[in-house]
């Protein structure tokens, strides 16, 4: 099974012919460029016959597990079905081929405005920016709004509170806005201890709190109203990391919980395809008093209809060029129109149903540190017989044509396997996953070495990540 | 329409297994006061109605027969293979390949992208994409400060206004100081406090900067200062000297192979030198060996730089980025190959310069600059409004009036011509320009 | 643009291996006088130019906003999944699954199609598709003669004129006698010489025939005569009694799940009884076991009926048929499921009958028949030309003037209404009809 | 690896929702239909969640070898690359969504006319009908033209000559037009013996000859001009089975060889996808004197532009509804425009190059009964050591992720493996095939039992075709 890169498939004088035929008279390039900027060497990308390219990528695709292959229970990633109709609407020529600077853009502007409004309703917020290109950029946007808010008010706030169960992006984003981190340890229920929160807020220089709710162990923080109240009491802002919004769709809203800022991941909650790691979109919603700080450009409703607003004095500025990942917005809007109020609620509820069904089907054999009714996900602590660990379980799942849960996250559970099935998984597939997990458990007792040396049925055996980092081989 | 598979009976079986009697019981942790009755949204639509609705909405945008606008988003021909590949659902419905052994397909494709970008740019290493070139510039600025432990960023005048704004936003976040410097004041602005010097070429006005001069002067005047070279349309690399042939540290660019789509998604290309490899933000794929065998395979690597390991000490918060767009970019590059890439570059510069020469001959139209340009140029028009209006009448998406970004430059437009503009399109465009001058 | 991968060096290596020195030498068997210099065709186009050329050509056809025509080709909504599935290149670039073990995917899909069709129609067996319903009717007529060793075929008046022509062509080939019989003369025409009786319902005029009466009378009057029931649009089976519920021998129909595409490709559905199974033309898939194991799998079967084995004794020359269309039809059926199939049937009959009632109320418009209709009906118009013209003005693809097939019926049109005609479309259409009457 | 049919994936109350919402008032169905025609039972096709349908067919597709997987050397099937651009042009909305009876069809009519004209030039014929839906229907069309021609002339001709190397469709089609078959045995060169042809023609009641040239053993009949001359001398017509046109594209033309009628397979020579066995298209070309017999409808060029001709007195009639497989015609026309004169010739030449390269690379180990320069294909007689046969070789190829040649055809070679690589295969893939074949040859000596019990690496082992036919299981 030798690796063959696409570059090995070239031929010397192959004539692919994709480009339009040149139809105007040319003048020598040397008259247009100087010797300092004219490329004289050949680009080292071979000419490869079209058919070889097709076969190469068809073949590569078949070596890739995807949501369309089977359950993809990556915790906090919400790997739900990506409806095919979304792909079709995003490719409508009047969406896919319009220029970001053209004036006749009423359809695009209306879509942006409507999607923002729908997200406001879903999240209980007052305005949304759809510009951020990803959840992480959404976080940065949100935290920059923190920064601007306090700057404008002339308050010196230098710290942000983040629980130890938080996604790594939370502290990383906070630092990008110049804040220091106060990490608070979750309590035995996986919740934020109120006393420690209050203690931290009392310091006075705390800008606020970033919280994921339900959190990364799948628990909805029962004290959420007290939490946001405490933060507000000390003049702080509450930021909602929307990575785990899916289970509460249509059931309750971050805005109602007291959050001031929220980012969403359209590729998680709103079914746009993950694409192997993007493109996503990370809209950010705010309460009314934070609207002035939203990034530009914004679409607003005026008496004369929708308009683009660009130069608000107080904006945090621009996060990227143009309007964001518009094609992703089209897909998400399609999804919301498809589901409607009832469908969104059904999605949320069934995500919770599926997670709990898996939890109770596995908790006899696998330790579940926070073992009560969970939301969209739960975490297994895979300290298993004979030294079998989370990674071994993960590879054994791959061997069974299943995908593995998020491993070794959250950091507060050592051998974490974070399981999020999502609502679009059917019971037969859930049962297949359960059966595999129970079989693997038996194997930890009967044949642990086999597990430790897995996977055995894939294109490659277990790969050496340490070697990869020690001697980086990043190109051919 | 929703995508929940369960019927009632299945739900009941599952609820029983869980040990609750209703869906509502699953939400007992949520304070009662927070529970909603129902969202105030319309009912869901059937697929047929949805498609109709979205089609009607899309048609509120006008799709022009031909376009003479660029300014950061370019119309290029995209081979049919690109959409074929990114429509393979094993690609588009996968996530970041955390489980390497079951994801060799996408991992190999990313590795091939990394290889293709380093071949095209002659830089040492590249990551597996940023969001776009604007944010890539911003991340590059940050990286300069990490690499130098200094915090002054200079941007050469002529960068796309939106890129400048983006760099400013990111830098303001980290309390990094930014300045925009005209070429004439560059020498005096440079000093040893500089963390990074950013420039764009072809710049916003389509002009190709004198990169050898820029790098020479920076190296002389600003010790340690990193040089970041960026561009909005890398098809020019088919004919322009490779970034790696200049003495630069970081190269950034927008991607290729994707339709404009109102500005996104696309991708940010980000490449640097071996020396700066471990300061580079973003995902990277490497080759490694099997632990228990001799086989080779691909894995995510250098993760110690990233947020999920380093948290607040990470170089950036970027994680998922634009992988599927990166795949499109890869397929675009290999479809064209060296021959096609050169053809595209050649056609763009030839056609744009043809239009530039011909327009300049029309009385009333004046070129403002004499520097070499790739596929864009600025020209002064006798009557911008009339010109724009006449373009639209002829179903031509008109050039960008510079006043869009610079209200004071009300008599100039930024014209873009690519391989997609046929001779007929060009002739019509020139005729329209003539008519608008009368 | 061509798709030959070899470069010159490779060609030379291969020629050397073969032992010849030029491509021309490979053609030495061809008489010199036959060898061409060059075809008189233009040069090949690049993909970009090709797409542009074809797009321009396609737009010489007008695509109407909404359509009220059927007459053998119907506008139905096609779920996005259909094109997704048939665009998987493992399906569309495969051939007839001769090597079963490497083709279980397509074989299973065909088997599922066979199962779905027998479930929908309640017939015993079906083949894996014919070209279309017209040729399926023709093959059915032939099959009747094989099954009965008689050679007289009766067709009930009301069949689509093109189906009748097709049956006539095939039957003329085999020297089979065909007759078109009006319902009123059916009883007297039937006798023991009849090999087959063919009828269409809903017929060309949209009317549903009295199938129980027809089958009863044929069974009484014509011993052994096989009964062939056909239809152009099987979406009606969502609400009409299944063909298998009547005393018929063969069922034929056009397929579902495909766009009109100027009339093709689509597929012919062909189903029959267990008794006639081995007289059925066309490909069939069956389940079998491994020779050396217990596993099950799918294979092409009953091949002894086919041309590649039986040659001149084959039941038909059909081999490759419309597999990918069959796959589309399968995906369409499973996407809709029993609920969706019933919905489509219901909407078609309800909407078409609504339009029928409303049009009949407009002064000057008269229904010619009182029988039940599905999604089509014939109506007499005060001014056909004006009506057609006004439809087009309103971007409505107008109903078919019956004069297209029957010059004498110059005042009637055949109106079709499906689930794709929204209330707004319908209201506009009725308004146009009213205006055309003034 | 249990088979799971799609029907097992249903749920009782699943709500797929593809159909438009009903927007007019309904009346009871019983008022529209009688109890004799109203369906009262439920259709036995379950409601299946959309996502399960997607996964099911994605999974099935991965169990299917295709041209995109690797070499597909099915002799006489011409499994060449199916360009992706063809799929795009066939799906252009103004092609895919136009009605066959609409009047504003200038684009479609022009395409039909132009494609017909191009095929005339390529084949040396005077007119083409594009109506036939497949090669077999094209053959029927052609033979019906024979019939009509003699009918109109009042000549009684009852027989057609077919060589023993012919495709099974040739005799089958002839019978469908009421002809009897005279089979002529090919000579030791695989060619048609002229003396026997003349002998048969002398009978007087022979309508003519059906010939594939190059024939099914890949040989171009060197006597082709004498052959057609003999047939014509006795008043017969010559029919060209176009299945093997690919190798002579741009090199020579059936019309110039003396053929009166020709059918093509657009899915073979002109790159339209085989689709698992259709849809194809089988255009039929004729010389000028046979134009009156072409099926209807025809597109003709008149002074006023293109027009449709429907009611020619002498036509053989109609072969199917409307215009044929128009979507296939769009693809073939796209292909011809892409290749142009030069590209077509290159295609033909390289098809021959590839076939001969395989032949000389294999003929030392495998018997090649007609072992001289071949055209697009050649035939191996796989009487191999230790009783290994053609089927065993075929399965061994499948085990190596290759596809097998056409097996047990033509009938004149007993253990036939008919190999046609086509011009779009690259040398690396050809070499992979050669290597596999040579390795299999070694295995016939070292491990024949392994070959006889193959395949071993696929979803299923060798399947029992006899059992399938004896006990037909044709639905679930």
C-alpha cells in the first residue's frame, strides 16, 4: 500500500485544456514585466491527465470516513447529517457567482438579514453579525467586543474567567484580545462553583466569563441564572460559547439565560458540512447595548429597506474581507427554513435522547464520571482493564467501521472519550455503536494486546504522532 | 421537514431504556423559567418549496453576463473536476481528520496541497489554510511579533483597504501598534522596533511593487523585522517570480478554484520559511510511520502550537479552517498544472493590459500610474456614473468606483480583466467606455 | 482538449515494445485508399470555451417559469438525493455488472429497484428496465406473441399516438398484425386469434379506463390473449389501484425521478406475472449463494433468455438498457416512500381536477368527456391560438394543442397539472384562459 | 457481511418532506375516483429517513468497481473516461428541463442536427437518426431499414449474413425484423472468407451482411472493400455494427468502406457514461438512398432553417417516444466539440497503441489466437496450466483491484478473455494490469486452487450463477 502522490501522475507533454483559448493579440511579456518580476522557471506542478486526477481523488475519498459513512460521534463537534438540498441552494448561480462588491445584491443582503433575525430568535439575542469565518473567529469577535465595550466605558478590565472544562479556543481567543485567564475548576457535578466565580469577580478587573452551556461534559449548568447574575453584578459580561447549542434548540435560549454575547458554529448546529475542517461560519450575537461594537460590515433595516452599515465609530473593526463565508450562510439559512420552529425543537430534543440512550447503554461497562441525565453528549473515562486506554478504544472503533468519539478532551477527564451522537443518528446505528463498544470492552479482558496494537483493518496501522512532530515532513 | 429519523415507537423505547417517561424529563436541569413554549419562526418547508423559495431569493441578485471587477474577488474559470471532487461526500461530510488511520484520504490531500503550495510559491512550508487573505495577513502580523518579540507593524500603502482594516482589528486585540506607510516614507519609518513589514503585490490598484527594493531596504533598516508578502489573486504566480525567490519571511494569499460566492468561502494561503515553521499558526499535516510496522501514513502534526493543547499559550485560536476550499484549490492547481497556470497568468496580464492600453487611448480616460500591472488597473474616467450605468445597461458588471473605499477619488475606477473576459466582452466594454465619454 | 494521457516519450516506449516505429504502422491492415488525412471538423475546444458554447446553445431553448403540458413527459419535483446518488461515479461510470463480486453495489440497487416496482405495482416480477414506455409496450406486444404463439395485437383507442406508432414499428418488424380498436368495437374485435390486448390508463386524454370491464371482456372473448396495461406517468399509482390488483399479464410504464430533458433519457418499467417470467425480455438480477461459502450475493440471472447467449433465438435484442435512470427511479421511490407517493398522486389528481372544474366554468371552454381523469384532461377552447399565445406571453409553457397529433381536433388542448404547479401558477393560468376567451 | 436492503431501513412515522405543500382546497378522492380505481391499500414502500437513504447508496456505491476505480478492460465495451464536463452540460437547466413537445426548442434541435452532421463526417455517411435509445435499438433500426428498403423495391429478401464472431445482438436484431440468419465461420485470421460470402449471396434471397469491423477479435478485415463489393454486386446492403468504431476514429470511415448503414454506441465511442448499463444512445447513419427510410422524427435543414420532419411516407416508423435519449446526445456532442478532428484521431490511435502494448506484453504467457497487430482489442484463449480458466483469471483480477476483460466472448474462442483498454488508460495502469496478469500466470503453476476458489478479497466470494437461474429470487 505505497503512498502515491498526485505529483507522480504527471506526464511530460500531456495537454489538459481547461483554460479559454486566448483570443486577443499578445505582446511580449517582457514588455509588461521586468526581469525582476517575470517568472522564468517552470512551476514544479506537473501536467496530469484529467482522468488520473479524477481517479486519484475518487480513490482518496474512499479512504476517508465521513458522516455519510456512519456514526461520527465526535463530542462537541455535532456531526449531524448535511442535507443535500443545502448543497444545491449554495450552488444556485445567483448565489455562487455574484461578486461581493456588486450593487445588485438584494437577495444576498436579504438572506444575511433574515438569517441574522432567525438566529436572534433562536438564541434570544438582539443582533447578529454573520461575518466571522469560523467558531474560533467568532470567539475572537466576541472577546474583542468585551474589549471595546470596556475601552469605550473607560474601564480597565484585564482578565476573563474560563472554566477548566472549556474548549481550548476560549483561553486562546481571550489572549488574542489581550486578556489574561482565570481558570476555575468545575465542581463534582461538572458545574461552575458559584463561590469561586463570585470570588474571582470580586477582584474588579475581570471583564467577564466565557461559558459553554451545556458544557463539555454534556451537563446543563443548573445555576446558570445565578452565574450570569453574579457576573453582571460585578459589571462583567457573559459570553456564551455556542459549540454546544444543539441540544437546547427551541427549548431555551442563551439570551434568556443572561448571556450578553454568543457565537454559533453553523457547521455544527445548523448542518452545514464540516468539509474536513471548514469552511464553517461563526456568527456572533449580542444584546442591544453591544450592537455598536459589532464588526463591519453590518446589514441593518432602515425605512428605505435593508442597508449596509460600514463605519460605525465604535465598531471593533473588520475580521476578514467582504461578508464572511456567504456560501455557508446560504446552507444554514436553508436548514432553518427546512426545519422551522418545530423541527429545530425536535432536533434538539432528539440529540439529547440519543446521547442519553448511548449513556445508559454503556455506563455499566464504561465509567461515566458525570452520570446523570446529560444533554447532547457525555464523557467516558476509559481507564479500562489491562491498561487499555481511550486511544485503544478509538482505534478499535475504527476497525469496526465506526468513528471514534473525541479523545482526551475535556482535559478534566483523563482518558476522556466524549460522545455526541446528534439527533440524525438512527437507533440501528446507535445500537451498532453500543454493540461495538461492549464487544471492545470484552476484548479489554480477553485480548487487550490486540486492542493496544490496533487498528488492524484500515489502510494503515496506528501511526506515530511523536515521530511526525519530531521530524516534520510537511511536503514531498 | 426535519432530519430526525426516529418514529414515535422508537422514541418511546429509547426513553424507557433511559428511564424517563417523556422528552421533557430530559430537560429537568434547565430552570423552569427558561423553558420555551415555541420559537417564533415559521413552519418548516418541504424540499420542493424550499428550493423554490431559495431560487426566488437568489434571483433578487443580478447575475451579469460578464464582469470587469476584481478588487479582491476574481472571476476565473473553474474546471469541472473541482466541483466533482469537493462534492464527494466522503470529503465534504468529514471533519478534521483527528483519527488519522480512518482519514488517510483527506490527510493525503492536505499534504498534497501543502506540497503544491510550496512548489508554486517556493516557500519552505505552508499550513493547511487560513480563512482568507485578510485574516492571514493579520495572523502573519501577529506571528511577526511572536518571532521578534517586538510589536510594531508597518503596512505599505496600497494594501486592500479591507486587509488593512483586518490587520488593524487583530493587532488592536493584542495591543500591537500598526502604521500605514507610503513608499516614499518607508525608509524613514523602518527601525529596529519593527516586528513586521506587510505589503501587497499586485497591490490594491493592480500595481506590481518593486519587491527586491522593498526587501533590501527592510533588511538594511530594520533588524529582525519579518517581511510579509501578500496578494489577493495567486493566479499571477503563473508568470510572476515566486515569492520564495525574494528575501521574504511569510507569504499570504487568497485561494483559487472557487466561485466568488459574494466573497466567501475561499481560503487564505499561508506559507513561511523552515526557520519560522514552529511559529506558524494553523493546521499542518506530516508524514510519519506506523508504530508497529513499516508503513507510512499521514497525521496532523506540530499540534503543540495549537489551542487545543496550548490553550492560552497557543499562537492563534485557529482550528478548523477552510479545508474543503483548500481541497478545491489543490484540484484547481493540479488540473491546470504548470502549463495551465502559466496560461492563466499570461492571459490575465495580456488581456488586462490590452484593455488598459485601449482605454487610455479613449479621450477623457487617463492612467494614473505607470507601474506594471497584472489583471487590474486604475483609470480616471470622464464620467464615472455614466460609465457604470452604461455598463449595467449592457449587462456588464462594472469596474469598482474607487470612491467605494476612497470617497475623495471620485473620478477613478479599478478595472479588472481576466481570462474569462472574451474578446467580444472586451470590445463591448471598450465601446461602452467610449460611449460614456461622449 | 482530448483525454489521452500519454506524452510523446511514453508513446515511443510503447511503440518500441510493440515493435513498430510509428502509429501509422499500427494501421497497416487498413487498405491505403481508405486512410484519411483529417476529418473535416473544427479544432477541439478547451473546457472553458466548451461550457460557454454549450450554455449559449442551451439558451436557444426557452425555459418557462411554469408548465401545463404533459402528453407523455411530466414535470414532477425530484428530491435532491436523486442527483446525489446518480452522480456518484462508482455508479455512473460502471457498466452492466458482469463481474458480480466486484459489482455488488449496483447489483443490490437493481434488486432493490425490482423489489420496489413489484411492491408499487403488485406484479410478480419486473426486469431492470426498458428504454421507455413506448418501446416497453412494443416489447410487451412481442412477448404476447411468444407466450401465445398467436400474432394479432389489439390496441385500445386512446393510447398515446407515439406509443401506437412504436408498437406498429416493432410489430411490422416481426410481421405481427396490429389493430387499433375503439372501446365500442372492442367486444366484436376480440377473438381467440388475439395474442395481446394493449391499453393505456390514464390514457392519452388523461382518462382512467374501466380496467375491470376491459379485463373481464378480454378474458371472456379471447382465450389465451395476454393483457398489457400501460401508463406514461406512474405517480398515479400513489392513489390508483395497483396494476396487480387487476387481472392483467404485463404492466408497462415510463419511469420516475428524472427531468424531462427533451424526452429522454428516462426508463421503461416492465413487470409481469411469475408465470410469464421466463418470457420477459431484459436484464434481471437475482440473489444467490457463494459457491464456496454461506454468504449471499447478487448476480445477473435468467440470462438464457438473452441475446448474448441465445443469439437469434433470444426474446429480444435488448441488453444494456437504462440502468442509471432505473437507479434514479429507485431513489425517487424510496425518498418519497408510501407517504410521499400518496401525496404526489393526491396533489396531481386534486390540482388537475381543480383546474378542470374551474376552466369548464369559463364561458367558451367545454369538457369533451365525463370520465375520471388523473393529472391531464382535454378541453375545447374558444380560441386555441390565442390561448397558447397568451400562455407564452405569461411565461407559461402552454398545454398541448391536440392538433399536434390530430389535425382535425383543432379546437382542443390537453392540459396537464402536477404538484409543481403552485396555486399562483394555477390562478395565472386560469386568468390567461379567461382572457383568451374574450 | 449480511445484505441489508433499503426497505429494512424504514421507520413507521418518519416524516420526509420532499413534496410541495398542498395549496389548493381538496375534495374527497371518492368524488374523483370510483371504488374500482381508488387505491385503498398502502404502498409497501416504507418511509425511510433521508439520511439513511444517503448512507445506504453511498455505501452501495463504494461496493462497485467503475471506470473511475481503475482499468475496465471490457472488450467491445470501450470503457473510456467519462469527462466530467459532459455531466455538467447535460445538466444545464435549458437542456435538462425542457419539454419534448415545446415549440421553443431551437437549441435542442440545433444540437441534434449538428451532432448528426458531425457523425456523418466521422463515419462517412449522409444522414443520421439520433432516436434509437441504445446500440441494440440502433441495430433494430438499421435492420428495419433493410426490410423497408426491399419492401419498397418489392424484392423478397429473407436472410441476413452474420459472421460467427458477431455480437449476439446482430442475429437477435435481424430476427426482430423477420430475417433468418446465415452464419459464416471466420477464417484463421479472424476475417470473413470471401468465397463463402459470395456463395451465400448467390442464393438471391439475402438482404445483406452485418459486420463489425474491426471485429470482435480486434482485427480489421483487410478484405473489407471486396466484402462490401460482393454484397452490393448481388443487390445486398452492408450494415456496420459500430461497437468497435473507436480505433478507427479519424483514420478511416465505414461509409468509405462501402457500408450503407451504421449504428454507433455513443456510450462507447463518444464517452457518455455507461451508467451501470444505460442510458446509452444508438444513432443510425445511412447513405443517401436510404434516407427516406429513417425513423421519425427527423431534423432536416430547410431554406427557412432547421425543421422537424415527421410523416415521410417511407419511414420505418417510430422507435420510441419523442427524440431519443437527448441527455446522452448532449454529452456526446460535448465530447466531439472537446476533441475536434485532431483529438478524435488521437483517441483512435492511442486506443490501438494501448491494445497492442497489452497484447505484446502478455502474449508470451497467454495464448493470443489472432496474434498480429490488432486494433482496439485482442482476445486471449485462457486454457491455462492446471485447469485454470478464463473465469478464474477474471476473479483473480478483481482480487487485485482491477476489472476483468469480457469473458467467454466471442464464442469462437473457448476460454476467451477479450481485452480492450481504450485510449484513456495511462501506461502506469496498463503496467499494473500486465503485472497482475503475469503474477496470475505464475499462480496458475504455484497455487492453482487459490485461483479456482477466488475471489478472496471482495465483499463476497464467487457466486453461484446456476443456482440463481434455477431458483430465481428476483425480489425481496
